[in-house]
C-alpha cells in the first residue's frame, strides 16, 4: 500500500469526514476471541451465506478490488482491469484450464470463459455462492436449463461451480491437472497457506501458473501499527493473521515454484475501492442488518474504515504475483 506521502491528497481522501461519524461507526470493534481455524472457517461460510446478496447488490458480479488507472474509471471498469492485469502478468494462454479458488459468485470465472475461452472450475466454501454463480452464468449463457455442478458453455469457454473447502482441493481433484490455479483475494482467508501452495503445485501441469491477487500487511510493522491498523481488518474481515508479500514468495519457493512475475504492489491504484465501498455502506438498512448478525456483522462494516486507514498509513498493502511450476 502507499504511504500518505506517496499518494497526493491521501490525508484528505482517507481522513474521516463528518458523514463517517454515525453512531454505528462510533461503536468500538470487539477484539477477536481465540477460535480454532475450523471455527473461523465456519464463520466465513456463514458470512458469505448471509452477505453474498448484499455484495452483489453493492458491487455487482465481481467481488474484488478495482484497479483504477484513470480518474473516470467506474468500479466495474476497474474490476475488469484487475483481471486483465493478472492475465497480462501471467501470460495465460487462451483456452486454458483454470481452477478459480474462492470464486465468489463467479465474476472472474465467467470473464475468463467468455473473454479468454478458458474452461473454468470455480470453487467456494459457500453453497449460496454456488447457487448465485450458477444462476448468473445460466443467464449469461442464454440457456434455459442447467445443472448445478455441471459445466455451462459460455462463448468458447465453460464454467462450473462446486462447493468445496479450498484446503480439500488437493484430494478432491487428485488425478486432474490444470493450466492455472487462480486465487484472487481469497488466500488471505486460508489458515494454512503452506498447504494451499503445496496443493496448487500438485494440481498444476508442468509450466502451469499460480496467479495471485491478495491483501498483505507491510513489512517490518511495529506492534502498535499491527494493533491499530491490521488487527481491525483481520477481525472484521474474518482473517487469520495477514502475511507479507515476502512470506508468499517463500511459501511458493518452498512448495517448488519458480517466480514467473515478481510481486507487483498496486496499493495506490486499488485503494479507491474502499472510498467507494464506504460510501455504498452508509445505508441504515445495511447497518441494521449487520446489528442482527452480532459482533461479526458490525466488525465487518467497521473494517471498511480500517481498510481505508491501512491504505492511507501504508500499513495495509495489495499486490499481485505469479508463480510457475518448473
């Protein structure tokens, strides 16, 4: 992420305005209680079962950051520009077989199939997201009838969605191989990242690519910076401890990968995502819904402000990187 000095006007853009001092915002986030990774995964699943419709209503089919290159870029344009950046940096061939891990409601999966002729399997921990992704893909394909879990033809590619814990993908797809494992803003949710890198290596063909976009903490933070800026994000976004970019590089090398494209920090270009997000979540009905979900619901919405603060302070980072099975 960029420091305030690296981004013109960051102090003004990211500082709380009068509109941000609602009574709901002033609630102090509750600190995370110790929980097992299985409990964390259950909370993540529960969150997406309840919130995916809200995500779709706020952000559309792409539930990830936008890559803003021009002042006039809309969030929709910026979101597809992020996918195009990953395609550019990975040099992914057309008609590739792709495992889209943490696929959400399938926006990227559909884009890769319809624009890049890929055959995509999208996996998510949420059955609700499988249901939504299948319906949206059916509508995009123009088909009258589709079967959940079966491939849906889309232009010259295809998409199918499965409800699957990412930690199980190595066993579930044993005997299969892919040209690409694609994971956008999902690995930060995974408790065992070492296992994920091993499984990705196992499932890729020789020369296959592991394409990553994710959230990171900056290197060499003080305890106070972690406490003030990072922990509220982890708490609200249901994350295990965030990693640095260099840790992902080490995980990849330890799993046997070579680096195809070095980490590319695009914090400055994506931070506008959370300015837009904060404006979108000012609806009283959304805060009322969050209150019904208890501390997780409130902490989630409060994390929007924490993300903005982390970007402004340079403590929270966003980067893309590509590994290759060599």
